[in-house]
C-alpha cells in the first residue's frame, strides 16, 4: 500500500480533485495545441460555437476520437478507493474507471444534449455518423445531423469558454467538508477549480498534491 493510499483509507471524508495530468499516461492530449493552424482553445468558446457550428463540430468529432482511450492505474485506484471526484477533465475516464460520484466542472465529451426536448445522446456514434458527412463535404447532411429529431440543435456537453463552470456548489461543499483532499495532475492554474484546495485547507483539511508521475505516487507502480 502506498503512503497516499494509507492516508486516504484513514480519512473520514477524502475527496480527489483531478486535472489533465492524471489522463496524460492514458494518451489524452491536453488540448493546448493547434488544429487547422489555430489554437484549439479558440474553437472552444461559446461565441464560436454559436456562430460556426459546422467548423466547431468538425473539431468536436476529432476530440471525441482523441478521447477513445482507457483509464490508467491512477484512475482505477481512485475508483477502487471510492473517492468522490471533482475533475477538470472532459475525457470521461473516471466514468470508465468505475468511479461513481464524479463532478465534471468542465462538462464532458461523452454526451450531447438537445436544449429543446432534453434528449441526451452518446457522443461516439454521433461523431462517427457525422464524420462520414464531413469526409465527403456534404454540409447539408452535416447540418441535418446537427439537429435533434425535434428540430432543436445539438448542444455539446463540454463547458465552453464563456459558459459557467458546472457543479461548483457541490464541489465547494465537498471541499469544505473534506478532511483530506488529493489533488492529482492539476497545476491549479484554472479558476474556479484552483480555489478548491484553499477552501479545503481553510476548513481544516490536509491537501496532498501529486503532479508528476500520478500512477507511481498513487499505486506504487511506474507509469
Ligand atoms: Zn430535441
């Protein structure tokens, strides 16, 4: 048992806060790079989404395919320990690892929703279907596939720049009631998530930061 696991098992209300670093050993990109010569983040704003849906979803289907990866032993360890998880990641790997209580602050690439009728669909088959229409540049078909059967426009469940972060109330509550917070693979540079360890500390919790070699520190195995 690693020292971290011992401390987690001894805690009454442990919680984990995770960021991109936990998913790097699984091969998930950080989305800091460029696509079609422009920074990926410039595509991920609410304004861009509302005005360039066809271009947005061309990148979206790529992102869905980049995230078809498996959880690594660090995700699996957090699931095995039964920790509630607050995550900045959108890759869905905590779900695949079997964690039950997961708060995805930045939403998720796993699903899309229709704001008009409330239907939720899986991103992967949607992306595969859409990919064929983009491949033959059939933008009329793309436009049709971007609509739900009720005629509403599919909305990504990823939180875009300009959108409110999700689940902050629950994340704040968990942090305030934790006696131990394990921060894994987050450089804590993005607010409001970055403020949560301070909330935990102010309420008396111990905060453990694991930023390099997440797998090694959590499981004792090298990654
Ligand atoms: Zn609908």
